[in-house]
C-alpha cells in the first residue's frame, strides 16, 4: 500500500481525481518535498483506472504561490541549477503523463505556480484569480520552464511582455490572451471543471493518450518530426478495438453506408 501524502489531499471518486495542494502556511508554494509527492502521485495514479487529475490549492487565496522562497534563498549557483532541474523534471513528467491534468486555479497563481499550470493540459480559473510570472520583480527569472512554455503558448511577443514586466493578469484578461482556457464563477470551480471535462472524458482513453502525445510533439519538434510522431500515435489507435468495433456496429445499424468491398464475415466480427 502506498504511503500517505503529507502535502496533498487526494479525493479520487473514479475517473477524475481531485488533488488539493495543502501548504497554506506557505502559500501552497512548491518545495522539493511537494515535487516528490506530485511525481509519486502521477506514477501511482497512472497504474489505476483513473483518467485524470485536477490540481487546486488549499484555502481561498492561493492556487500555488510560486516556488518556496525559503528553500530558494539558501541556494548557491550550483544549488539553483539543481533546484531548477528538479522542478523542470517534474513539469516535464506532468506534460508527458498519460493522464489528463487540469489546473483548477482558485486564487493567486504566479511564478512556479503558473509554470505548474502550464504543464497541465487545461487551465480553468475562478474570476477573481490573478495569474503571471513575476520573478523579475525579485531579481529572478522563471526557472521551471516558463520561458519556454509560455512563448509556445501565446507567442514570443506576448510572453516577453508578461515575463519582463512581471505583471499579474486578472483572470478575464488571462483568458483573453490565452493564458488559461476557461473561467469559472467564484464558488463554482469544482462543478465548472467537471462540466468542462465531461465531453472530453466521454472519448476513449487510448485516443486521448495518443492525441495528447501527438499535440505535445508539435511544441518541441520540427514539423516533419512531429508528423512522424503523429503517424506513430495514429498507428497505435489500431492496436485496440474501439474504432473497428464502432464501424462494425454503425454499418450493421445502417448509420454508415459503404460501397467498399468488405471481407467475408466482416459484419459477424465482434458479435
């Protein structure tokens, strides 16, 4: 049996797990111990039938208030390299997970907190949230992938403005410029997240996994290498029976007409 989590509250009712980052005395900030717990949670959840995880912050003021300043203030340059590598590795792990990951942004979301959200597949924020990468205001730069993921998300010009100004964007403006996907009324974040994900989770899990991998490839690979990833993931769709079974059924029901010459016994397959 897995050892309990000390910094995460995990509610896993089925297809979708709800995870609360619980460091309210430290703005739910990211330290090394939290990185290790999130990484372990993803590993363990991928071995279950759960299809996705939603991350939010404990309390009402912060989603994740950056990386842990007390831990970072003790770093020398070599330690800073190691810390940046650890947090980048966590976010890379999140991005490549077979799970659908959602940032349910319930309050202030800045610095490492927004980099955490960038590593999720979807970002849904309450109307009162504020979001950004303000590291330059304290003499730092984003060290968890923000300088790389944000330009890929909103373009170099918009990312340069956001990172060099260190501005925190109100949620509505964050939506307008593409920092988040969706707004939720205050007090209705959880319900809005489930409503948003419902049509996504209706789709077969293997197709979601393969589509996610192919889209992620477009972020980092040249076009023709990305096409090769798409080709491979498309191929994998035919290693499970969902599509073929669906076509069998639709042809039998007469909802799909075909003039193609079908093999003998085709419609007898899969019942």
